[in-house]
C-alpha cells in the first residue's frame, strides 16, 4: 500500500465542498505545496528525514522542536478536515507509551489563537469513570476542538473525539494516518484512524461555539493558556488541511488509494 496522501484539490463528500487549504510533504523543505503560501518555519532545528513510505517527513524531539505558520490555514468557525501521517518514536519516549507527569496529550497538528489552539490532532489521556472510586486512564488517538470561551474554567467543555481501543507500546515506531473532521453543520467532531480501522465522534452541546481562527498551523505542538504544550516525540509525514467535511468513505478511499 502506498502511504502518500493522494487527494485532489476539490472533492465533494457529503454534499459539502472540500477545498485544499494547506499541503506539506516535507520532501526537501517546509513549504506549502498547495500554492496558498502557508509555509512553515522551523523552531530549534527539526530534521527532515527520508522514509520508504513517503517522499519526506520531519522528525521532532518532543521537547522544543516544532514547525509553525504565520496565518490561519483554515477558518475554524466553519467545517474543516485535518489529515496527517504520524509516528511516535520509542527512542524519544520516556518509558514506552506513557506521558510525563503533568502531561495529558501529545499534539501532532494544531492551529493557534493567542491563548489556545483551535484544534488538537494527536493522542490524549482519556479518563473513564467505572465507579465512584475507580477511574481508568488510557491513551487514545484523539481530535479535540476548543470552545470560544478559551479559558481553563470556562462554562463550556472542550470536545474530544477519540478512538475506542486503548493504545499500548505496540504502536511505537509505526506510521498511522489520523484524520480529524469538524462538521459545523452537524455540530460534531470526528476522528478516523483507518490504519487500525477505528474512529470516534462527539456531538457538541447546545452552548458550544467554535473558537475562531487567529494564528497559524502548528506541527508538533499545541497551545494552552498561552504556552506551547504537548510537543510531539517522533515523526510526522505528509499533512493536508481542508475547508469542508471529509466523509468516512473518502477517508478510507484515500487510505487505500482507490
């Protein structure tokens, strides 16, 4: 199977126009090949690498390295889709697949506002309450969308769409395609991981209003209370971002190159 993302600039899943807004393949540089000028700047010298699956990828240390754009690639008050190939590298993880104390997520792709990210695509700790005294925590592939209040203690909960099965050390050093979909009309956030045939969806509450776009696309980190967080310890391959909603059928067609 060819792992490159082969997507036309415009397709029409779910009767909604899907339009390419950013395209980064990391073959020789950090430039946006969509022609829209959403080029990325490297922070702290991340490495471009060659991989047999892709024309290029970028390796990040999980601590200080990232890529950032200057302008919003997509309007996060509307519908949009973010697709990225990601890999967590065992050599950069602390102890297998585990987060350091005080960490709750690892973010591969996000987009900035002055205070928070509009969305976070990556991995997140999920806490499930089994009883009054028992809470089970696990890590899942995740797509989070942020509310307009943008505060730590705001009246609206952040919305997390995550996969069903807990992740373990077996995912390390392997590539996964993550696709996050924000559907403003249906008021849902979804994540698809066709690599393992998993998905998740969350329906927003009535008082949820999407956080508008302010800053540029970020690769390898998120923003939380004005601070850079969730640095990605591993590699990121081709990334594409669209306005509009990509259907489940289109996600799997892309993955299988049909």
